[in-house]
């Protein structure tokens, strides 16, 4: 890394608690290295919901906030 980048990182981290930073960095690295072939299983209700969204015409588009609210109310995301 360039020295300017390292100086910036050191400046940002100068007052941070080392154990907190290390724990978060290790978690981040583990997340990056996780097996990307994880297969997620959708319930039939989720599949039907996604199919309905897929079948909407472009004129019936949904604002992202509306979509997220719908998903949150149904699935608590």
C-alpha cells in the first residue's frame, strides 16, 4: 500500500480500541473467505412473492422504499 493510504488508516484508527478493531477486521476477513457456494432455500411463499414481482409490468415498477417495506412486513428483514 502507498504510504499516504497507510497514514490515513493510522490516523483513522489512532483512537480506536485495538481489540474491537481486530475483532471486526477478523469477522470481515472471514466473511470474504466464506464459501460462496452457499445455497439459500426460499419458502413457497417467498417464491410466489418474487414471481408476482417478476410478472409486474415496467409501468407498475415499485420504488425501492416500497419494496423494502413490503419485504420487511412479510419477512421481518
